[in-house]
């Protein structure tokens, strides 16, 4: 169901006409200002009965009418959302057939009442105003995209009119008509444009292109959790509903082999874990005063409450033998009542920083708990040894003398005596887990975690600490083996198998997320095909060579699979969105790379509009991030390339130098780069792309980025005039103010601006800040920002807006109320997404209507 904004008038006026005397159609004028709609689906009629005592007056002193009869019958338009020729559909307990027809006239006989559906689809490639005019002696209901747009309830007045707005894409018109002694229905479609066929066509085919509803609504698979032996799997879902974004969440426990549903869990049951060596699923459940710790025996369908009212508990982990649980307890700090706050260091700007979290141990049988840690510093569990005799946990302490301005101490605790041993104290911390034999640790951290041991960059470069590596740390002699030093993909997570001794890594591999196997015997890596571009949320069985995971691909929505590591074969568990997307037409996509000025290959992808015609000229949107992470081949995202393409744009998405997933030497370009290399890559890539692709219109090119990509947009507009429009969301206009004001500015800068500060590198902080180059901007620029953004404060857009306004530049600033770095609110995100497309339509297509509809002129 599409969200409509009905608050402004466009120049074009559209009149609908549907005739049901000799045919349900629109008769076109020869001058082309009217277009005939002759591709309709007509249903067989279904008989309906008038209820008993219809002639008696009700409590409102009214009798039952034919209009009441039309409204009386339940009608779920979703059942007909993708109706097509030949469909046999159920309605009111009867089966109706749909047939594409021109509807030759006929007369009804007798006094029987029947309902009949008429369905057609129209496609528009721009935002247009529509006036729906119908004339009929019958009563009917009219639906557009599943939304009731009006009812004609009288047989005396034959006219019906309704203003509509149609956004780019496919729209369904559905008429539910009550057949009586006679039937007639007529009208006209009229356009102001002389040749409306250039942007409008009528069809009975329900094929659609992606729109904002497909990004936000529907049923999604979120994560999986496989049992220790791989026999059962927990699938967690969410479903979002228009028009208000209502969301429901639940989880399903299923048998892996036959997909049988064993149990369903609601949204109040969360933090699921499998008890080791069992078919017992455990979880936290909202209780009276806190969270209850509950188990479910999948073999016997039995629930058991292990402990009740665990206050401020959100995380726990089973010991490998299943005899105890380690869990956290949060302690909140109470602020002064007078509203005065003395900062205890830079992290104290975070509202949650003064809260603390400590570790407790719970006996699995008795449910008795004892504290393991206390004091001033929070403690975070990292892992439990295979024999359950020791745990490792970490503490972090601010340290402003060396980047990243925080020290990590990793401790080992004896679970009988609580005796502590310090494994390390480092400024660059990491995540550690035990090897299957308990003699070493698998550690994930940045290249500098163990000094120069894991660094693989040329001498003049500083490594990018966001480019996570994997190490094996021998507990006995503290020997370190940097196993991914010469492996280009970034490490996301890992599982060290006790079955084959190999390590399985989830990696960021350029624009993919993939699984690799590290063979300890040969010290080599093997790619494991998981059947999708982006693998997420991998769950490994501990006692079987199998994993479950979710993910998606460039033109395929989220699904869940299992992967058998003995055969390296995968099997699909669920595709919850398959039916929704089976009627969707995607444009093709292809890779396109170029060589930059430093001789590096800069990867990119092209997204083509559906029904792409290489003989035509298309406007282009160039999308990038430019920060430390690549823009991946994910299906959705907050800057959805498929959605941009569906709106008639060619999308060129490139990965400027400095991204992780391409090797340490490549990611190190990001450090102290701040726009220089990135901008050169984007400008050169765009120019070469336009030169080598004649269907890309070089006079209609826009660019867009967010966060660091928003900074890139601002900076690009000071460096080039090749773009006709630009959009910056949550961009950084002054590197120094971002460094000092954002919640994480100084921490991100500890890598992105390593050892550079406003007092020792003024060239970076001034010359590479868009604000200090605002006079060079000539591109129409849209600034978008959540006014509650704690990462990049809204002042970054406000000060750039101020500068450009004073300079007389073309700029607009839109703030989204009560939104942080990401636009989360359902309705606000819809408006935000439409604003992006409307801006590009205005400057790249010369179509100002949508923008004016969203933001009409006002004299303030």
C-alpha cells in the first residue's frame, strides 16, 4: 500500500475514464492528449444475498440499502495485489476467475445482485497529478494501490470524482461494482502533455518495479541459531505493516531436515542460546521485575524456568559443559538532581557511559548466582575455556596519551578460586576466544594490536585499524601468529571448529561478505560458497559440520540457508519474501572498474533501470561512501541502488581507495586521506564512466553519500562542476568541529586522522574541510540531517548551509525531527527517501512537480 501526500496541485491534470457499456475502456483523442485504457482484468461475477429483515428500520431509523450491501462484504485488496490473467482467486468463499477482456456490453436479467471486479495497471515514469472522473448509474468502490479512494453510494447521482497523486512506478486501479438491473460505467483520461505515452502506459500485467514499500514493509528473516548437533534451527522474523509501520517480531523453532514447526516464540522472548550437547533452547523472557531465564526442551516440548527476575540482564553465555552460565548485570548511575554535570573525561558525553556492567555465575541446576566481578570498571565476558575451568574477560579504561585513547586489559579468571591473571594490557584491543584445546586464543583486532606483528603496509603508511585481522595467541609462551596478515578480506567474525581443527571466517571481501575456511595444517584459505552475495548472522553447530545463516544478494531479498561443511553445499531454509518479489522486474547490473591515477584498480558496479534501452539517454546517480567500509552488494540498504534504478536512473556505485576488504595497503589510504584520494577517484571514475557509456547523459549526473559519504558530497562540490545535483546526508563540513563535538568524532579520527590534530595539521583540518572552500560550490546541493544526530551533529550541515546561503548558492537544508544518524522512524523515513528522489527528479529530469508537492512554496 503506497503512502500518498495529498497537499498540492500539479500542472498536469489526469482524467480517468472506464466504460462498461460496450467496453470498459478509455477512448483516445487523435491528438494524443487522451489515452485509451483497454487492458483490463474482469472477474467472473459472484452472487450475494440481501440479509434477512433488510426492510426493517435499524436503531438509526434507516433501512438496509444496496450501498450497505456493497460495504457489507469484507474485501482484502492484498489478495488481488498482483492479480493477472487466468488467476483463480478466492473471495467471499467463492472462486472467481480473472480474464483479460475488452468487456463487450451485456444486460443483466432478474433481480439478483452480483459483485464484479475490474482491475487494470498503469505505469508512470514520473510524479503526476491525477483526477479520477467516473460516471455510472451503479454503485461501486474504487481502490488505488489497495487504498479505498472513494465510494459511489447513490444510483441517482451518476458522477464520481477524486484527485490522486501517482508516484513513479506501477499503480493498480481496482473497481468493486454492484451489478443491478442495468450496468454502466464511463469516464475519460486526459493529460495536459501532448504526448502522454512517453511517460504513461496501461497494462494488465502486474509486474512491478521497486518502491519504498518494498524496502520497509513485509516479512523478513533476521537471524538464525542452529542447535549443537545441527538438527534444529531457530529462525527469527520481523514483519512491518503500512501505513504506520507497525512491527511484530517472533521466532520459530524448526526441524532442519523436514522444516516442521516445533514451537513459536513471541517478541518478549529473546537472547536465545542452545545449551551445549543438548536439544534445550534457552532464552530471556520479560518477567515481573526483570527478565526470567527460561529453557525449552525441543524433544519433549517442555518449558522450565531456571531463574526469575534477573534485573538489568541482557546477555549470557553457557559453559561448554552446560553446568553453569555467565551473565551480565547492569548498574545505572544516578545523575545529580540539580542538573549539573562535571565531565569525567571525553566518553562522559555518552549518556550511558556512567552505567556499569558486571559478571555473575549461575549454577545451571540450582539457579543460584554469585558475583564474579565488581568495582569501578565494567567487565565484558570474552569466552569460557573448553573445560569450563577458566574464563577470559576484558576491561577498558580511557587513556588520552595514545590513540585510540583507550586501554584494554584482558584477564583470565580461575572459576574455582576467582584468581586473576593478566593476559595483556594494550591500547588497541581485540576480541578473544579459546581454541578447541584451550591452549591458545583466536584474536580479532586491528593490524596494530600486537605492534608490528600484524602490519602489512609500506613503510610510509599508517595502517587502518578498522581493517580487522585474525591472530593465534599462544597462552603458554605468548607467541603470536598473524594468520591473516597476507589475506586481503577483513575479518568480521570467526569459529574455530573442534571437529576438523579449521577456522571458519565471515569476511568482508571487497563488496561481498563471504565465508572462508582457514586450514591450520597448510596455513591456507579456501572460499566456501554460501549461495549469496552478503552472508550475515552465521550460527555454527558445535558438534556437527553445519552452519545456518541469513543473507541476500544484489537483486535477491533476505533468505536463510544451511551450509554443510563436509560437502560444501548449501540448502535454503526459508525465503519469506519470495512471493512478494516474484512479480518484480529488476534492471540488470554489471561490474565496471577503472585504474586511478596511482595505478590502483577502483571497483564499481552499474545498476540499470528496468526495461533499459541502450539507445536512450538516462540520468545518472553516482553513489559512494568513501569512508573505511565499502558499499556492498546488499539488496536493500538506506541508500538503495535498486530503488534509484527503478525510478529511471542509471546508478554508478564505486569504491574509492581506502576501503577495507581489499588488503591493508589499500585500506591504509583512508588514514589521513580525508577527501583527497577519494575525490580524485570519484571524479575520474565518473568522467571515464560517462565517456565509455553513451547511454549515460553527462549533462544529467547527480551524486549522493551519507556520513563520511555526506562529507564526500560536500567536498566534491568544492572540487568539480561535473555534477548537476548533489545530496549530502549527515555530512561533515568542518573536520575540526566533527572531531571535537560528535560522540565518536575523536575516536573515529584516531584512525582516520591518526596523530593529526587541528594544531599540528591545519592543512588537513582546514583545506580539506568543505566549509573553508564553500565559495567554490556551484552544484545545487541538498543537505539532509537528523536534528538529534549524536555521531555527526546537525551543526555540520547548518554551518555549510549558512555559508552557501550567504554566498548566494543553490542549497536546501532539511532536518528530520528527533532522528539520529540514521532515519529510523517509519513515516519520516518514507518522506526522507521520497525527498531524495524528488530532488534528483527536479535537477536531473527537469521534473519539479514532486519536489513542489513535498515542499510547496510559502511566504514566511
